[in-house]
């Protein structure tokens, strides 16, 4: 079960990185919550990666809407 959850989360992260998925379509949170009960250390690591990817996506979207935020 742990391997299955990790695989689903990593594939979702890959989709986010490649731009083929959005945070809504990936729905990683439900897999992360299930992993939290099984392997907390791996949960923390993958949660951090997910937050980093979503932050990058949000920054890209903001830059598209309002122009580059660098001065």
C-alpha cells in the first residue's frame, strides 16, 4: 500500500512539473493524507515537494497575468 501511494504521488508531481496536470486534476492531497498514517517521514518529504510545485505554478500564473514580478 505504501509503495502504491508513493507511486501515485510521485506521478502526480511529475505531471505538475511537466505541465500536463494542474493541482486540481492531480488530487494528491488524498494520497498524502493516507500516506501520513503509514510513513510520516515520506509524507513530509512529498508534501514539501508538492507545496514547492504548486508555489511555482502559482508564480507562473501570476507572472502571466500581471507581467514579470522582478524589477
